[in-house]
């Protein structure tokens, strides 16, 4: 009788290895999706392009499961961390593990590269005129950068306790099945 219980226990322990590939991955995927949903809500975006680019997935890795929330938009870090002297002075809410390096001077943007209403009204850029060596004059907009508008890091931090609670509950359900 005691050998039967030992065999049963060994079988249950062996079945624990299946959790990362199944229920744990599903749970991590759900938690990661919750973070990406919140990141979409927190994302301050004009066109919606950045918001729509936020995705999540989970994958089985050696020793467990990893969930990833991401955007492939190359300008996303500028939104998350801010830019220039303005970003350097206003980057509250970004991850304390990240120490961005900010350009300490402003820069110009050619007028043809941005709509005037966006430049002046929305972003409060200053208008300027540049004259090249041939005497041609070009309109441009000048900026000292933008403050940080974190959306990825706060999405994770806002849900940290809920993620731990949900993962724990899901694992407990799986342990009871075994």
C-alpha cells in the first residue's frame, strides 16, 4: 500500500513538468495580455498608431514561461521616456531601472515634415526661419523635447499584485488537478 502511494506521488511530481507548457503558459499569456490592454489605455498617442502596435505573447523557456508585452514602433521609447531637456526634467513614472541619457539642447524640424497645427498648437513648437549659404530661407519648428508619457512600465506596475494573485490562483487550480 505504501509503495502505491509513493508511485502515485512520483507520477504527480512528473506531471508537474507539464504545467509550464500548458496551464502556466495560458495564465502567463492572460496576465501579459492584461498588461498590454492597460498599456493601450495609458498610451498617449495622436493617431492611434502606437496604441494599436502594442501586443503581447507568452513562450515556454528553459525553466518556465515568459510573457512579453511590446511595441515595435521605433518612436515608442521617445514617448515612454521623453526627449531632450524637457524629457530630462520631466520623466516621472518611468522604470527606476532605466537611466536614459537626454540630449541637452533643442533641435529644429523642417516645416515640410510636420503639420503646422500639430507643431504650433498641439506641441507648442516655436517657428523659425533658417537661411542657408545661398540665401534660401526655410521655415522650421524648434523644440526642446517632450516630457515622458510612460505607458509600458506603469501598465506592468499597476497590475503587479493582480498578476501575482492570478498566477498563484491558476497554479493552485492545476496542483489540485494533479
